C-alpha cells in the first residue's frame, strides 16, 4: 500500500518535514516515490510554512494512496488557505 506521510529533516531542535509518497513498509527516512510538498512548523514570517502540490496528492489518492492523519489535516488547511487567498486579493 502506498502512503502519503511526513518525513523529518533538519537539524536537532530545528525540524522541517517533507511530505512524501512512499510504500508503507519502508522505514520513515527511507527512499520515497515522490516528494509532494514540505511543512516547516518553525517558519519565520518571510518563509512559507506549508507548500503542497495538490494535483500530485490528488493523483496519488485517486490511485489508492492513504494519507496519514497529520497530512490529511495539512491538506485541509492548505486547501482552506488557497480558497481564502483569491478572495483576499479581490
């Protein structure tokens, strides 16, 4: 089964996460099929906190990929931000 989940990167006390598509049997930091975004919980004002390629995530989900609970929450949050951005610009 293919899973979309977070994999930790960064140094000690300064983590950031890649959102990756991987086989659920692979270890957490192992090789992934594709990187579809990143999440930086400690982002400063000028840095983006979250960036996702929703087209690729939707593609993998259509093929049967399961998302982790945290990634599911991040996708919902990102879609909400994307919907609000054009409304704020208008």
